[in-house]
C-alpha cells in the first residue's frame, strides 16, 4: 500500500525536518502543531527554528504545494508523532519520571481521522512500553478499528516505534544518511514502516520489536552520558591537580583504544540530559552507573558556579567594586540555537538570580533569550571583567585576551 499523504504531528527540531524531507520527495505532507506561530511561519515558507539547510527545504516544499501546516490533524495514510516527552514535576533529589501526556494528547488528536490501512509511528523518545500505551489510547478512542495488540498482523491500523538519532546542526544530512531502528508491534507493522522511511532514507532500516527500539535510543544516549561524565569527572580532578584537562585527554587519546570525550559545564539538550532518567525511573536499583553519570553531569554545572563565584569574590576584594560577568554561550552545544536543558543557560540564570552583579550573555545563534542581557563578543571583551566560556561556539575560536580579563574556560574554547 503506497503512502500518498503523510502527517507529522509535532513540528519542532525533529518533526519539521522530517516533514520537509518527505515533502522534498514530492509526497503530500500535513504538519500538525499546537503552536499557531509555528504553523503560520511554516505556511509562509519560513522556519521557526535554526537548522542549516532546513529553510530552503521548507520554502521549496511549501511553494511546491507539498507541505502545509495545521493546528488540527487531517486524514492521511501515515502519521508520525514527534512530540516532547518531558518530566513530571518532582522534588529535588527525586528520580524524574517521564511525562507521556503529549504523546497521549497527540494520539487522541489523530484518532478521529484514522482509517483502515493507516500506519502510526511514534518517533518521540520514550520509556520502554510507551508505544504499546499509544496503541491502547488509539484503540480506546476508535473501537470501530482493530489494532495490533489485539489483532496482530490482521489489524486495521499498524503501529511502530522509530526513534530519531540525529545531531543538531546536521539534521538534514543525518536524517537521510543515518541508519534507523524500526520496531513494529508486529512484523507487518515493521515492514510497512520500512517502506515509509525508504521514501527518503539512504541508511539501513534495521528491524526489531517496539520495546527494543525504544530501549535502543535510551541506551545510545545513556552511553554518551556515561562517557561525558567520565570526562567531567576528570576535569574536576585535574583542576585540583593543576593539570590542563584538554591536554591530558589529547595525550590519553593517542592510545589506539582510548577515545575520551571533551568535558564541559554539564550536559544539555532533550536527549542525553533526559533519556537516561527514563531507564533509571523504571530500574532505579539496577541502573547504578547510568544514575551516577546523570548525577555527575548535573553536579558539574554547580561546580562551575562555585568556581565563578570564587573568581567574582577575588576580583571584588581587590577592585572594591562589583564584577561584570559575561557568559559566553547559552545553548546546550556549539553553533545551534537550542537552549533546552542547557547547563550554560542554567549557570547564567543562577548568576542572574543570586547575584547583584551585571551578567551579560554572548550567544551568536539567537536574537532573544528570556531573562538575558545579550551582547556582542566585542562588547563583552570591552566591558566585562570576567568572561566565562560555557559553549565552544565557532565565533569564540579567535578570541584573544588582549585586555587581561579574568577567563574561565569550562568548554575548551581556548584550548
């Protein structure tokens, strides 16, 4: 069965590029989002996020009549759900629990327009078992249709899980080139999902079951989190030993079987900083290394704050005035505009909330950030007393400390 119309629910950092990619292959794509600004922007052929090459894809797709955005779902042959999976509110020290309300809401939204023969794929990173829950929510909403959990390969509607695994800043290329793990609730669900993704994917579509596909994404990001935690732990030890951690790691990486990652002020984004908790929340006694890695990486931002406050106190003792501090970078990783779970933004916000000092922010990838006084690199160099490098943006690579400023480099920008 061919896919003439494809619906993508959630037009954020994953949903919009995915929608644009299908549309670039001359498929009719209906993008759905509850954000009216995003919908209106896309229908003008523009984008509301920063991602290289995506603007041209969206412009061409809208102009060619292959992509439109709406606030409510319309009938389609395949539905891809790419909505957030944040945490439920919890107290400090408690293990965060994933909030599946966005997935549930998306399921309830598409249910009225489902028909026999449709395919529904959950792309949102999810705890193990979420795809089955989605199938149950759809079944409850559409008792006139059959679903895989009760009718297997003979179900009216097919359901799969296929997590994204792309790098912000390279999403357009990696959506096409990267392998995809596809886990259907039945083998037929998987087969139809492979057919859908092969419309634009050149990478391999590797088939498994839904639970394994869900766990694969969580495993990938937990692995990265553990690696980064090791690097961050090294950086704290090296600081006590007066050793340049970036030189140390470069030397250690000369070993043919060693590849240590780079330390930073913590871990951000809606993947590595979040997904490990999905495992820990379900298996808190078993996931000991994963949990410790999360704690280590979350602690690193507070360790950075301690170092910053010490330098502020030292400066003010000598100068007799309040120090002006510039936070160099706010995004969660270099050269993107994404502030989600950003340790750099967290450090900036704590400084702004707890100190009476003037706190500046240099973030070349955004024009506005709530609660931040954005300025240029040149302004920060001229006016700030302490420059705190938190994100290794390309714009910082040519920085020279000609004014003898106090420099704190937590991301290796100057190494």
